[in-house]
């Protein structure tokens, strides 16, 4: 493994030399090299840390076998924590070198809809939307709202938005399913705890090559947008509703100011929905593999409970809980995400790269 770590560091140095030797008149090559450097940087940092820790562990073990009993006693106390640190950095290197599914870097299209619970469900749908936007911001991802249906008390009956950037779909892919909230609603006069639900769907944006749509199969309607936007919203029929006649799938987009932009976004959502429908019809082997992963991908599956009285969030698929709901709803979801990823790897038996 030490040879592999040194090889990674040498490759990184070579990349730096290539960048230094590339003329500024070749911006395309510089951009390609810069992107590769950014990809390799965390891997090389882990490799350097691995070499440092293994060198330190080797020195400590040599001290144990030395003639100085005092130094040997001190060294024996350091062996265990150093060994544990080496195991941690080794696991991190494995993770960083594991090839990532290309689909993870695709744009994620997220749909949030209030379920059982009326106004309370709509309020929680809005909170989940804000949670995901904050989480995306922490990961350096960009979000754009495609359509929304707000309520008068600050909730959302539904909202559809995209998440774009490095590992966008990868970060959000475990969020699909029913999210349940248990708390005393603001509208509850007697202080009783209510249970409401919100449904989240997460789709990976397909390419036009993957999903071809015949224009003859589409019914396209225009209408006036609702919500904020000034006089333009009231006077211009810029919102788009597209119905895919063979399947009955309906998508809408109203957030942009022009019909053309709204139509492009609506078509993106439609292709993603058609891709999802096609995947549901795939051969049984693929369905079996899907069931082995964390969750089944079914929108009706209850995946998580947000229990406000106990300040606890529990993911039922992996029986894992975290506390601090306020922080979680502010986007601090890393502990949950790491637990889901780790459990998924355990279930699917993901192969580790050879080091």
C-alpha cells in the first residue's frame, strides 16, 4: 500500500509540472488539468497522511524493541491510537479510490409534496425544502426551483427543484420516500402532538439520448403563473404544463419569465419521470439488486421520522438516529448521510480497490 501512496503523490507532482508547462494560450488543456488536479487533491492528501502515520507507527514499534525501557513504555501507549489512525486513513483512501457511479454527478430533480396532515404537512414540506437547499449550499451545489405551490401560512403544497454540481444526485439519492414529522403544530390550540407526512421523490436527470420523447405524444398548455413576480406574472402566460399522453404523466414549470425557459425545464422533469417509469419495468435481476440497497426507491416507503418532543431524527431503513433537529433542518445532515452510505456499501458488498 505504501508503494501505491507514493505513486499517487508522484502522479500529482507530474500533474503540477504539466500545468506549469502548459501555455496560457491553451485554456482548454489548462482547464482539463485543473479539474483533474482538483479531483486528485483529497486523494493525495490522504496518501500523504497515510505515509506519515505509518512512518510514525514504524518508529514507535522500533522504540518498543529498544534498550530504553522508559521510552519503550511511552511507545507502547502510542501504538494503539496510532494503529487506529492508520486504519481510519486506510479506509478513507479506499473510499476515495473507489470508482464513483457516473450517475452520481448528474443533476438531481427533487419533488417535495405535503401528504397527510393538511397545513402542518405543507409547513413541514417547506422546512424540508429549506433543509435541502442549505445542505446543498454546504456542499457547494446549486439549486433552482422549477415550480412551487405555496400556502398562505408559509407552507408548500409542493415544490420541484434541481440540484446541480459535483455528486449532486449522489448526495440526494437516499432521500426518496415518506418523511414523517411528530410535533405540536402551530395551529394546535390544545398542545397535542400530531403526526404528518411529506413525500420526497429524487430523480437523476437523464440525457436526451437515454429518453427520447416524440413531440406528437405531448400536450402543451400555457397559463399565468401564480405567486411573486410583479405585473409580469399576471399579464403573461409564461407557465408551461406538459402532459405525456401515452403515460398520463403531467409536469409543470412556472418559475422562469419566458415560455421557452419554462418549457426546457418542464421537459427535463418529464424525461426524468419517464426514465424512472422505464426503470420500474426493467428485468427482475435488476429489481432484486435494487431491493438489496438501502430502501427500495419506492416513494410510498416510510424512511424517516422527525420527532420534535424527543429532538430525534430516525432513519428506519438503517435503524440509525441523530439528535438536534434544529441543526439537521439547517442542513447539518452529514452524520445521517455517512451512515446511509456506509450501510449501503455493507449491504451491496461494494468492492474496494486494490492498494
